[in-house]
C-alpha cells in the first residue's frame, strides 16, 4: 500500500473467536482466556467439540472395552452436550454459539470451522504431549498451527 507521507496501521479485528473444547483442564483454561478476550474485544465465541471415531474415552469417563456403535454415539453426544454447556457457562455475558462435529481429523475440523464461521482467531489448548506419546497420539494443536490461515492462541 502506498501512502502519501502517512502510514496506516491496520490491526486485526477479532469479531468471532473459535474455541475448540474437549473437556480437559487445558481446554477449560482456553475457554477462560477466550471469554476474557471476547469480553474485552466485544467479540462472540464459537465453541466447537469434535468427535472422532477413534475417541476411546471422554475426560474422566472410561468406556467399556467393548461397546456398540449406537452406545458410543449416544455417549459421545451426551459428553459433547456437557462439555459445550460448561463452555456456555464460562462464557456468560458473551454471545456464544456451539457446534459438535463428527470428523476423522480434529485439526481439519477446527480449521474448517474457523473458515466456515468466519472466525478471526482460534483459542485452543495444548496438552503438552512429548516424545512417544506425541508420536502415537499426534498433536492436534501442531496440525492446526500448520494449517490455519488465522492466528492461533495456544493455552497450556
């Protein structure tokens, strides 16, 4: 941009903040950070819970070793509702819309949701996995950082 002797600094406007949640303690911290940011910036929050077919358990709840597909889906929906209800409660006073998606890749679901809902910022948790655990479980946060076209705030 060429200006005649003046510099125009544009700062990003974050009108909609995407907050992916999984019910973990780091995820709850990310919700608090996003809610504080949204209040300060007069933004809204889009909460997202991704259910993957490989999800073996929800935080604090262990599923039986053998489970039917119907029982898994019922359990996953119930868990998603609980997690998103907690997000709504923590974001009290901030306009908040919540979604649950079924996707094989949580990172892809997060990046797609940011695009679809026109989010200018993603605030998410990192579980801090290292070494073998990170290799086996993968890092959703790392994949989002690599794929996202919008800024990402990572909370530990």
